[in-house]
C-alpha cells in the first residue's frame, strides 16, 4: 500500500511539474513577445544585447510536455515554439540580413524542444501540418522575414488559439500588400505556391482566400505569385 501511494505521489509530482512547465512557458512567451515585438517587427538588436529572457524561454521549451490529444494546447505550444526558435536562430547569427543567409536555417539546424531534437521545418510540417488540416497555420508561423504574415506581440494560448488563428488569417488575407488584386488578376504570396496543397482542398486558392475576405475576389481571376521578401523583419 505504501509502495502504491509512493508511485501515485511520484506520478502526481511529475504531472504537476509538466503542467507548471507548460504554464510557465506560455507566461514567459507572452511577456517576451510583448517586450520585443511591435507592429509585426522584432527587436533583434535589443534581444541580442540582452538575451536572458530568450534563453530562459528556450530552456523552458526544452522541458514542456504536450500531447496532440489536447489539440489546442499542442498547437499553441508548437506555434509559439516555431516563432521563438526562429528568433533564437536569428539572434545566434546576428547581425544577419535574412534567415536565408544562414545555411540550413529551416531544414538542418536542430533545437532541443519538448524533449526532442527538431528543425523549424519539422515543427511546421510534422508537428502541425501533418497532424491537423488547418491552412491557417501559415498565417501565424512567422519565418523571420518581411514577406511573412506579421508576428503578433502576444503568445498563442489554448484559450485564445482559435480566435487568433481566425484574426491573423483575416488580417493577412485582407491586406492589399499581401493579396494584390488588379481587376481580374490577383498576385499571391509564394506561400500559396509552396503550400498549394493546403489551400485547394475545398476549391481553388481564390476560394480559400475569399472565405476570409470582406471584399471578395472574382473567382475566375488569373492567379500569379510575387517574389517573397526574405529581408529580416527587424524593428
């Protein structure tokens, strides 16, 4: 009986520890984004000069445990993790003009996150896209470039995730600098070219975009893609 009690106590302790780590991670992430992001731009120079808050956040991310059975918790964690470790990768190579200036930035460099070694591409493609059919991820995962949808200055959290996914998708797809409409022609970000399969599951790319736009695009508009701006999204 004492042995069973010990095991239950130990298990409860581990569970509480992981719960605490998750809570601490979201709290620290929220404070970090609020302090270092403004109008979609990141204060890389400031973070580089004083990386303590980022390093604390990176350490917390290592110990978090999330399960896709709790979908909102899981998605919120990995979205934040992606955005944080993009910043981490840039700061580690700062000053840098673009994330592409560092070879393997997205597909070779690994980070220790939630108990495993993983690349940024693996977070996007294996942790999120492969697990959940939600193209809105593309408007909240921010790759550190000016051509990306804007990074918000708050953490994604389980109870705000759905509203923020919707908000950021609508904000991006109604932005005339992101979706460039000219009469019967529309120029799209190369995001729509690279991940086309995600946007055409229930129709065309224009059909997807119109789901979130207040001013609809002519469905038969000619679609083309403008060149992605990989310039760093720095303040």
